[in-house]
């Protein structure tokens, strides 16, 4: 979008199995779009080669300082929206680890310049089990990351060899936080839970974060009285495929009041049966 507005040539590299909504949301600006047969790690390696060969600037490769430092604004805005105070606990998704660690850095910078009072903020991270190298290292007490091959519906955070993974581990441990993972079914349930309770349709990364939040609450790792901020980093319209088949279907009716009344009663009966199943 910025390249289109500025009149710059733009070439975008994506994994070839990326969700359709993200592909269309890119093509509308008419860039050159390269769908690479591989995962994000392979795409990034290719981008590094292209940058070295052609002298191109890549947002998350040789221009990475701008890309990563920009994530500090997620820390800045939370401090501002909390009335120039820091929260007690943060839960955020971890892909490369950059966003997670830069939120921490943003808080620290506001402390240093005197905009907020210093306080202990716990940092917890969320990963999908199908690509959870940082969560695995955290659980095993390691200070290094073992790369994995991604296999999860949470494609936007599926970085098998996270560049800032060791720094994410450091932040979680020194703040007394946690890094947890959830499976794909839990990711979908997280997406549904957030939509049904808060009216927010998030993509799979957000579903992962909400599912981990639920896991932390159930494990007693979040104090109900503390201020916990959960970062939802993507719109669900970009990953609609993830919930297809897991949500309801529309009720098709005739354009008659009687047809509406019958359908409404069926819907309410079904809703009551579902609640009974939950209670059982």
C-alpha cells in the first residue's frame, strides 16, 4: 500500500499456501507477487539472496531495524490507553519473537523518559503446537532454539527458525512470564471465543493468543485482579478458511412470517440442546 502511494516498485514474497484473503489483500495494490513453494523460513532465505544479488531493500530482511522497532508502538499505545500506566501482565503471540520483545522494549523506553512509572510486567507468549520452537525451549529450560518444520493453521506466526527466539526466552524468564503452545483445534476455539464474547473476529494468530490466555487462566498463572493485556494482531477476514466448517450455517427460509417463526423456534431449540450438552 505504501509503495503504491509512493510510486515505488514493489515485489512481495509469500509462501504459496498463504490464505486467499491475504493474497487478494496484496494483489489489489498491483505489486509483483511471488508465491514461493516453501514456508516462511524458506521465503526469508530467498529474500536474503535476492537482496544480496539485486541490492533490493526488504522490509523484514535488510531493513529489519525499521520493521522490528516499529513494533514498539504496540507498547507505547497500551501505556497511553491505560492512562500512562503499565499493565501487570502481557500475553502476545510469538513468531520470530520480534514483536514480543519490542513490546517489552517500548515499555522500558517509556520508563526511561519518565512517561510511566517503572513496575514489574510479566510477559507471556503464545505459539501454535505445530510451530512452537520457542515454547519447546522454554518448557525444556533451554537457552537456545531448535528449528522446526511448521505444520499449523496459524500460518502468520509459523516461523520455524525464529530470529529473535532467544531474546523472547530471555524476556519471558526475567519477567516471570510463561511461553505456552496450543493445538490447531484450540486455536479455532480461541477465535470463536473472542468473537462470541467480545465481538472481535481475529485471525489464527489471535486465536492462538486467546487459547493460550485461556490455558494460563485455567492453570492459575494469571491473577484475576491484575491488569492483563492480550495482543490481537490480525483480522479474521484474512484467514476465513480456518473456521470454515466450525461455525454455524444460515437458516434458509421463505419470505413468509410463518417460515421465519418455525426457523426461529428450531434455532432456539438447537441452542438449548447445545447448552444442555455443555452443562452435562
